[in-house]
C-alpha cells in the first residue's frame, strides 16, 4: 500500500552511480499517528492558541499521555521491524517517532523501494524514486518514513560579508537589540532557547572571545547529538560553523539569561525532523523557544515531510513553545533557478514565526533608516518572502492584504516579522577564530528567539504560538514598519507586506501591548 506523500524524484542534474552494498546499514525514522482523535487534539490546540488571556498549555508528560503515540501502535511497528530483520533503536512516544536500523536490502524489502547511489553538484547521496510502500497492518498508523533517502534537505540562511566598502557598517548583536528596544529589565532568565543545526559546530574559544569582547560571561550552552551528528567544527568560517556560531552568539548575547541548547543533526529530512522533535519534546532541557535558521523552497519537500514538521509545530503550540524560522536569503524566488516565486519551508508553516530581513542603519542605538534587504544585484542575496503554495491563509492573516499565491489561490503570507539581515549592515561575530560580519535571515531567527525569551520572562509566562498575538491591532502598532524596497518579486508598503511582514520590533512597546492583551499587571 502506497504511503501517501512519499514520492521522490532524483535531485535536478543528479546522475546514478550504481547500487550500494546490500549490507550497508540504513537507519530510518517512522512518524506515527497521535493516540488522540483529531477532535481531541483540535480541542487541545484551540485551548493553547485561543484568546491570549485564556490559553492553557500542557506539560510534556501530560501531552505524551494524551496525544503521544499509542502503545499498541508502537507494538505493531516493533512487530513489523522484527518480521523484516530490522532493529528498533529508539522510541519517542511523546514525539511519535520510532527509529529502526537494518541492512539496505532489508530496508528495500520492508518498504518496497530500490535505493541507488547518486551524484550531483554538491556531492553524492543515497536516494530512491517513486513512493514508499507499507503493509496493510501499518496503514493509517505510520504517516511518514524518513532516512531511506539521505539527500541534503536544507541550507543555512546566513550571508558572510566578503567585500567591505566605505559605506558598510557592522554592529554587535547587543546594539541591534538595543535599537529594537528589547525590554532592558529582562535577560531571558528561566527560559530555554533551542537552536537547530544541520552541520558544523562551535568552539569554546570562539564563544569565550566573543562574549568576553562584550564584557559578558559565556551563557549556559549544551550540545545535543541527534542521529549520530555532533558539535563538529569544520574550521571553515565560510561553512556551517558560521551558522552555528552566529545563532549562539546572537541568541546568547541578546538573551544572556537564557539557557541555550544546540541540537546537531545530519542535513537530511530525517535528521532535520528528529532534531525538531527532540527540541520540542525534550523533558529535561525544556525549551520555550526553538530557533531554526535552515530551510529550503517548498517544492523541495515531500508532502509527508511537511506534514510531519507541521504536526511537530502544532505540538509546540500545545506545549507553549514559540518557533522562529528564517524566511530565506534568496529573495522572492528563494534562490531557485527556475525564476518562479517560492517561499521557504519551514518558515512558511502557519505555526512558525517567519523572520524576514532588513538593511538597518544606526546612529548609536537609534535607527536612522530601515529598508528591505535586497543585495540581489551584487549577488549577496535578499530577504525571502511571498505566499505559500502549500498552506492556506491562516485565520490570523484574514485582516491583512496577502497577495494571491503563485497557484492563484489564497495562501499563507511570509514573513511575519523582520530584523537586520543585510551583510553590509551585519552582525560582528567570531567564527573559527576570526572576527566576521554576517547577515542573512539566519541572524533574525535567533534575534527574535532572544526577544521572545525576554518577553516570556517579563510576562511571567510563555507566549507559545505567537502569531495570532502579533496580528492583533495593538501589537501591530508597535512595529517599525518597512515601507521601502523589494525582494525581487514583492514590494514593501504600509502595514504587513510579503518582504518584511509587520517590520522590525520595538520590544518594550510590544511587551506593553502583550501585557495588556493578557490582562497582566
């Protein structure tokens, strides 16, 4: 029986290299259904995302008991694995995932696929074509199978400044936070920020130098390995280390009281999903905010993958976890070569705060000007933004002017918010022992994660699914609206726009608006 949404095609331009060894070990993650009925979960979701003052979140234990995987479903997966010579190497009842390992031939027979080795311009991968097959006893129980195909799934959304000119500027992240009026009485103490990393790593010496240069102690940081990955710096400041250290240095300096946890996973759809599920459901290193600076154009994702991520983001909403994601650095086409208008996923998820980019000029900590980030003419990127092909327009966007989707229908508008992302006005950080200036919407996701940590602390409660709160008139009025510029397909303008959303924050006035909406003193 075909697993809906699992169809794969080779990467564009990929060439087959042959068949891998039949004994090659393959590890997969199976996503299984919730034990609750759709109506029961919808009730929990509405309780957590409804009117601000009445929101009710679940603990991770209560969530697993009510909405995790059913023991009978897990037992069926174990029986299936044993029948095909596969071993169960991990179960996550709360996150509804099961990890299996076995030889390549056994995996092919279990899931009705043929695996090949492919080469493309970024390297090689083990891939499949066509759909995955499931036996009748798992139909409706297993909703996704990830890891048979290990092609690279996402890219980091940072831009390192390479060519400096006399008009360029750079700022320590704390100066950007001050310009955006992050609440000064809050540090993010008591909050946990999880960052998702799909490659590279950080060096303790770099963090010590960066935070020491700001006169700040190094914050509490823990690295969590996922699917065999680890904190593994490459030594290349132009590679994924730049993403990792940018995330930690921005989030850690702008919310110095928060605990940071970096989840390191392979850059595959399986690794990405497992890291997100782990970050949301970790019962000991609990996160109130998850920051994601990786993604890819919506057409690059299988429907089973977007459905599994969307399910995880809905879990986050019920648990009171805010998720931020970079909107991409490829402008209105999201870097695609076909020239079609595309938005980046997971930023396009309606349950994610999508972060777009601006070019910010400061005088001290005062904003001189702020426009849409667009360096497409020089090849240095531009903020992502536009309208989703996959997700309909959510209720919280009913009152804003979202253009028609490329398909002609009504879609989710991206981004929701923005912040400084132009590498010519970028963030002064340290990567692999070298002072660097980095921009990209990768910087904006952890910047907003830090702001949410400070807002949570100041409010004395987690905001959780923040989007409906940000689209209320009182919150809308607190933003610095971006009315000038374009991202190559859409233009800025008054109110919400598909380049920068509502704009960049005034954190102190946003806090006041949220406090009033929550009826807090």
